[in-house]
């Protein structure tokens, strides 16, 4: 995106982090919001999108960083002093007021400067409250915008969820804010109502011409409504872009998996603009270093089915599901599953050919290639790292060495070394980790916090509770998110290296 | 049928067991005899004596203003405390809430003696100050106890919504939070009044020497095992009982009204 002029940026978030009780909800976020745009913060729950919104509203103060509104620092300004209004997820209407008083709440508190001329002809301004008539007029207009004319006298408890949401929107926009913040406003509505409100919100955005900042975990909602989408995960921004950019050019496997359906496959760059996956070399439009391992994303609708002779790939159909507009066909290509969306159907068991155009192959840098930890040797052949304790082979630290009966390491030169408490760096490959239901079986325990399907296997992240250490690994078995598991690593798969300073001393 | 009769009989027996002493008192307040048990014919003489006895009237007045003042102060303190607990982080809120409830389970005599020790240490023993503080110690935990559930029922985002719409924190508190928890505040206030009205132990340990409430006065009057000195106290007790019953009825009826309104909609 081109650099914008200062005046076009209504909100700028600069290096903002927010830490709650030692865990970072938002980490080093940088973004700007253009005047009048509809921007959406999208991500799974706990990704920091709501915290970011709350910092713009003023309910939370950043631990570090700055928030600028029209170029002015508002980081520590209380919420009542900001020209920003919020629509809350569960509406947060005032149950002891009727609809009129709910909407008029902000107006009754507002003071506007009025200019007078005194006897001597001098002009002076005075802060004045709005008159009853002005308030009546504004409330009526706001109710008209949300299609609730004549609801002034009703009490909040007599309204349906959708109507309450409209009142919440009216209550916010009646104050004519520069920015309207919406925190999953449609989350509590049923599907049909949600679709209607999406269209109405978009229409409202067009009519009012103010900036909308929208928070949702629903990728379809984000794609439908936004001018710009900010995809977040674990408190960090993964990608910022238009819906088309986010969908067609996902920045990494997480974004590709989160937005829409996708086939994510392991590939290797074999030449300039050539990637190899599923035992075939494909032309592509992304340039990476030769021999680099990459993630390849292909959208199901971008795979063209043909006869088995004419396809770049061929595979056997293992399932066909009718989805209304299209069929979803799953084919096995070698050991990888490939999902295809097509208006044509195929029978299960058919051998089909598949073609993929170069600009439909999206190549992304691999996020994880190996797990790295800082650890230390605890006693004979045991290493502690990543909140866990694992058996290992310490003789790899000194080539040709062996252990004596007391657990001391004897080097090839016959030198005796006590390795207890020696610091090491630990590397474990993605293929070398297994997990188990039995908590005592492995060296560390944690919950599965993420899984991404990559054609023929899943990539998991297990996170420990104590220090939030991550174990990333590939597995063909299916586990569920939030499963509590223990991590098993075979001793020969734990690669140890002495930390530099230790090497010099030893 | 037999079962029904039995269950009704049991209910009646329990009610008689609970109310017999009070009924006896009310009945004997209508006879001028010096001791309960001797009926000397129906008369309102004791009520006459009661209202002519300036000492008792003064004590009645003392008791009421003490109850009102202590209840009002406890309500302010307890409500503020409950709001503070509610908006604290969980790690802080839990121990804070537990600590605020210790006076409820603590033996009253222990509270009274500790108060007496504390105030004699700071030379405020047996003053109006120590008396009011003593009653507040008694009442405040109950206000916290009756306000907290109302806060938990409230949508906690409404406070933030008020700030968002331009209200200062004080305006948000009084325009949005307090109205939503008002029924809890009111019941805390009423509870405080009843607690303060009939308290003897804390009052006896903290009151100024020449000051008496109904409790301490009655206790002193019957201390020697006779109630002959002031039979008018029977009339006073009967009146207090009737007034309390009336207050409880009014509160219950008021509580039922809005509920009925909701369901009829």
C-alpha cells in the first residue's frame, strides 16, 4: 500500500503492546486507519482484536506505544473525552431507561459552544447543553436510521435481540462520532438476522461517511463488509490488506487457513519461479530462494479438473459433497488430500487430472522449520527445556565421548567432565515430536493451541502452561484443539549444542 | 387426608412456638398489671404511660436516629466497597470479598470487645463516634452482601458504555450503575436499620455513659429479674413488633409489584 498523507490517517497505532498479568494480549502492533474506511480486525478468540479496539475506545491503556487520533496523541485520554463511540457485543443498553433515554444519554451530557453578542457588541462563546427540542430531533433521526421509528417510549426488555442491537447502534451514532467502534456486534444474532444487519451496517457506513472499526472472528463477515482487513493472531498482526489481497495473497499458512478454504501443502523451490509439490514442478509467480522449503496454498476453486492424461497432477476421488452452488470434491494425490470446488461432479473412485494456473499458486515462507529452546543438562543424560524434562544423549556434545558408571562424561581425550547444570541449546525437528493422552508418558505437558491441515498431515502447536513454551510438530493423527497432551521426543532426536561461552570454558 | 391434617398441625405448632412469646407480650400490653401473668382487665393505660414517659421517648428517639445514621453511613460505605470489589481484578477481588465478610461470622462479643479496646487506645472510648463506628462495623458487611449480587446481575459493560457516551466516571456511576443496583442498596439499608435497632452487645460496649437505646434500657430495666419497674416497656415492645411487621409487609409487597408487571407483559 502506498504511504498516505498524514491528514488522511484518522487513527495511528504505533508500537502498541498491552500486557495483562504478564501475558501479552497485544504485542507491538502498528497500523493506521484511513478516514472514512470500514476496517475490520479479524482473528480467532484471544488474538488481541478486542483489546486493540478497547485501547482505541480508551477502556484499556496500552502498556507501551502510542495511539494517535488525527495526529494528536490520545493514548492516555479517558473514553469520555474521545470523539469515538462503541457498539458493544451484548449491546450494554441501560435497562432502567426507555429507548428514548438510552439514545439521548450522550446528547444530554454534551455541551456545545454557542456564540453570543453582548450589549457592547463583543462576541463571546459559552458552553451550552442541547435544548430539549434539539435532542428530540436527533433521537428521532437516529431511530429512523436504524428503522425503529416510534420506539421512543418502549422499555429495553420488550425488544428482541436484533432491535436491541439497532438501539445500541442508534445510541452510538446519535453523538456523531468521528469513529464508530463495533465489537462483534452481530455475534449474538441468528444467521438470517446477521446477514440482514451486515447489509444494513454497510449501507449505514456509506450514508454516514464516518470511519467504522469492526471486530469479528467471522471471516465471511469480514470479507463481505470491509475495505481493509487486519488479520491478527496471538496479539500480533499477521496481514493487513483489502479483502481481495487477504484472500488471494495470504501472507502465511495461518491466514490462508483462517480465511476461506484452502489446500496447504509442503513444497520446495527447485528453480526461479518454479516450485515442486506433489511430485510435480509447477510454474509460479512468487520468487523464493532455490531449495527453500515453503508452504504452498491453492484455493479449492482454483483447481481445474480435466482428464487424467491432461492434468499436471492426477488423483483418485475419495469424496464428493454437494454444497448447493458447487460440489466439493476431495482427491488423493499421492499421500496428500486435495480439495476441489467445481460446478461439475465426479464419482467416488474416478481418477481425475488437475491443473493449476501459475498465478493461483501462492507460496509462503515456512513459519516453522525446527523447534529451538534454551535448556540445561540436569543429570546423567537428562536435559531440561521448554517446561519439560527429556532423556537425551549427551555424548553428542563431544565427538567420540562416552559416559562412565558415575555419570561423568569422558571425552575422546580421556578428560572427565561434569555436565550438571551446563547450558545448552536444544533443537528438535518438526517430525521428531509425538504426543500422547497420558500425561506421565512425555517429558512436557500442554494444550494443543493450533492445528493447520496441510494436505497429508496436520501441523500442531502444543503450548505449555507455565512458561508458554511452544512445541511445533507435524503429525498425521487428528487431535482436537485444547486437548491436554504430553510431548514425547526420542533421545536420538534431541539435538544438543553447548552454548558458546561454555565451549570456551570447557 | 390424615397426612394433610398432620402437616397443617405441624405448621401451626411451629408458628405457635415461634410467635407465642410475642403474642403473650402483645396481649399483656393491654392490661395495667405490673407482672406478666396477672390479667387486670383490658386497658390502654400502659400505652398512655409510655407516651407520657419522657425518658422512654428520649431513648426511642436516640435509637431511631442512631439506626438511621449508622444505616445511611454503612450503606454508602458498603455500596462503595461492593462496587470496588466488583470492578477489581479477580486476584484482588476474591480475598477482598472474603475479608469484608469476616465480621458477619465473627462472634459479636469479640467485635464489641475489640472495638472497646481500640477506642480506649485512641481516647475515643464511649463517645458518639465510637458508637456510630461500632454500628457501622456491624452493618456494612451486610450491605456489601446485598449489593454484590445485584452488581453481578448487571451487564458490566453498561458502565463503560456510559463513559463511551461522554459521561465522567462519577456521572456513569450515579446515572447508570447506582440505578441498576438500587434495590440491593435499599435492602442493604433496611437490613442495616433492623440490625442497628435491636443491637445490644456492640451498643453496650461503645455507647457514651449517659446514652441509652431501647436495647440497653430494657436490659438494664429487667436486669434484676423483675420487669415491674416499667411495665410500659411491654407496650413499647408490642409497638415495635407491629411496626416491624408493617415494614416487612410493605417491602415484600413492593418487591412483588415490579415482578408481577414483568410477567404480565
